[in-house]
């Protein structure tokens, strides 16, 4: 038992000595031994390290004093590693290689070449637009991973403030100096109905048309954001739908309408890709329902975020042009009669 305690004490003393030793060895000492070994002389090593020969000699003496051993044998102007010096060199090579990798990783991250971006979109769970954005982004920055935080779609600004989100595409703006909002596109709400629905014969849908209808709208949290415009107008005009269902998932809403189980209101650019092969028609809402602006909300300003933001703007600029065509009279032949 006594012998074990002595052994344990000696181990502790050794660990403390090693820790003290390592703490007193600086990174330039590892570079020093590595460079002298490669160059073969103090003169060449001093030139490679951009030091005077006197400063280099001083650093080497400082290291050997700290280690209490000789790292190099002096043979005239040439230096040859001692046995312990070789051991020190092997560690130097590993440490310097790791430092170089670390520096490269940090520079790549700072320059927006590597990392991960967490994104989400307020309200909607439809991300059919994302592959095009990612393809464009990946063609330029292949080592950035894009992660969709679907749980953040209801409260994206809270996720952003907590650091769980890098970029949120939002309509609602929270007054907070830490959040930066940049407009990226506009959209307009349209009504979607089963093709055989009585309202499908109308050229334009008014809010009063929702009276006694089975209405399906997106889920929202009234404690978090303002009431969506459609629901505000329904309340203001005292319109009472027969039923009002709230569904979080975009594709589920589309399928409900397709099955004839109700009508809904969605953004033009969101619903457009779902239309082929569906028993659904779209109708413009009254012109008094203004277009909405969507923003990219961020709390951090990194190259990766800015690069992704540029790709977003480019994508939605094209999307907005398509939506303008979608809103045109050519897309709604029935409007010609108005």
C-alpha cells in the first residue's frame, strides 16, 4: 500500500513537471527545430524564419535550457539532432502539420468556403425552391452544408436569436437591433379550389366568398406574430366560414383541396409547382389584397451567409418574374371578360 502511494505520488510529480514543461514551450520552438533540421545550419534556418542568426541562437539556447537537454550536436557550422532532438522533431512535425490544417480550416471558414448553414422559412413547409438555390450555391461553395430546420418555421426569429438558425425567410419583423432584415422578394396570395367547386366559376375571389365555406389555412401562433392578412380581413368583414381548419404542412393542405375537402389561400409561387396533375384551380384575390414582402433575417454577418443570400436573391428574382407571368391575364383567361 505504501509503495503504491509513493508510485502514485511520483506519477503526479512527473505529470506536473511535464505539464509545466509543455506550457513553457512555445510554438516558435517547434518551428525552430523543424526548420533547423531541414536547413541544416543556423544561417540558412535564420534566413528561412526571417530572423537574425543571433536571435535564432538565442531561441535555441532558450529551448535547450527549458528542456535541460541538448537538442542539437554542434559540428562546426552544422547542427545534428541528438536522440532526444529527433523525438522532439517528430512531435514538432505532427504539431506543425495540425496547426497548418487548423489555420487552413479557420481561413476556409472565415472566407465562407466551409461550414454549415441552418435555414428555415416562416409558415410554409414547402421547399421545392431550395434545390435550385443549393445547386447554384454548391457550384461555387461545395463544402458548405445546408440544413433545413423545419421546427423553426413557426417561430424562426426566436431560433435565430438563440443561434439555432443562421438565416430565416420571414414576413414578420421583430423589433430587435441584433436582427438584420433584407428584402428578397414579393408574392401575392391566391385562392386555390377544387376544379368543380362553385367558386371556380368566378373570375376573382372576394373575402365575402369565404362565407359558409370549408376554409383551410396555414397554422400560425397568435402569440408570436400578427394575424395573417386573410384572417384579419375575414374578421373585419364579419365573414364566417363553415369550418376553419389549420394545417401546418403545405403539401397536406394541397391534398385536402385536391380531394374536395375545402378551399385555401396560399402564395402564388408556393402553389404553382403543385398544380400539374391536380384537380385544382387557382383564382386571384381582389386587388385590394396587397402583395407581401419577404425578408431574409440574419443575426450574423459571415461570408457564407452573404453568399447564400446572393443565391437566394438571384433565385427569387427569377421566381418573381415567373409569378408575374402567372398573375398576368394570359394565365387567367377569365379575366378578359372583366
